[in-house]
């Protein structure tokens, strides 16, 4: 049963994450005013019975297909009320009382969206935000991910251009006003796009270093490295095509063409060919700014 006094809808998208999900929900469960919601994105490992058994207060939303992270969050947010929407990965752990404190801080400081620092299992700080939405920022994020580069944390809350969707608290009225996540981004860049649309309304996104969450990474397995790379490149190309200068759009398309050709001519079998087809489908989308 959903509580009538929900303040925060904590939405977790589940796909192949049954091993990570209990720790995520355990940290949230029993928090007054916080309603955990699990969106099952047609996950092959199921889990409804075990989740309902251990966390009976959790709302379970079943999707007919894996529609992507953003679509899952949108469906979960629609299922319950609340003044805030907590966007959360199943492999991310933050205590419910911390979420409530974060919401109180945001209320008192006029933030439309706020996020804690994100640390890996070994305590390494992750690059989960940026103060600019730019080509340089895109490159920096990619290299930071590959090299596991740990940024220096700010000493006080700072305004951000985007905040990662691994752990993000968004005011409900703002989330609804911008239409939630753009569901054309299956995975990756949906959080960058959301940040852009929130800022376009004149609202603020804030990173608060006084709060932290733990991020295990890989708690929603994409199935293979090829599929993960394809998902990232498709979303990156879509975002760059819509929001970046002409030179960067041309470079992104050139890189995508090379990668698709490599997958088509390689030995990766059906999976590689599927990845190439998904990338070529995005390449075929019209560039409205050409």
C-alpha cells in the first residue's frame, strides 16, 4: 500500500540487478515520507516476489519491455506522488534520512535538483557532475571514466550544468514541467539532457559535497561491453547532433561511421552487427541543425 503522505518518490530502475537491489532498498526502507518504487524493465532475472517479500512497502512497476533508463524513471515517477523524485541506480546506496536532509536543504536554498557526491566501493570519488555542458566536458567525462580519474571535490555546494542520474533528487514540479527524461536516450546522456532543460527554465542544479552515496557500478549489467559501448555512442551522437556546434557534430558522425564499419566487418557476430545497426539508425536521424 502506498502511503498518502509521500514526500519523496525514490525510483529505482531494475534490469539484471537483483544482486545489488536489496542493499539499495534496505537503505531507503522505513524512512518516513519516502516511498521506494522499483521499475522492472522486463528484467530477465525477475525479482518481484523476493523484493515484495523483503520490502513489502515497495511499489513494483512492471514494464512490458526494456524501454531504457529514462523511460523507466518516468514510469516510476508517474506511479506515486510526492514533492520530490529521487532518481537512483540499483547499484547506488544512500540512506533514506540523508535523502530527506538533502530535500530539506534544497527547499531552503531554492534548488530544482540536487545530488550528493558519488564514491565507488573503494571510496574513490567519481566524476558525477560537471559545471559546464561543452565539448571539452564531454571529452573529460569520457577520459575520466576510462582512466577511473578521481576529481577533487568542492568544499561547498556548487552550481552544476548536469548531475548524474545514478543519484539525483529533482523537484517534482520541475521534473513534470520539463517532461521528465527524454525517452529517446535509452541509456547515457539522459541526465545531461535533463540538466540542460532544467537550466533552460532558469532553475538551478546543485552538487552538495556534504552528502555522499556509494556507487558499485555495473549493478544493471548491459550484457556485454559491445552493447554498453553501442548504447553510449548512440546517446552521445544523438545529444551532440541536437546540442553541439557543427564541427563537433561532424566529428561525432565520423567516429560513429568508423565504429559501425568496424563492427560490421569484425568477428563479433550477431551482437556486433546489432550494435552497428543501432548506431546507423541514429546516424540516419535527420540533423535539424544541419
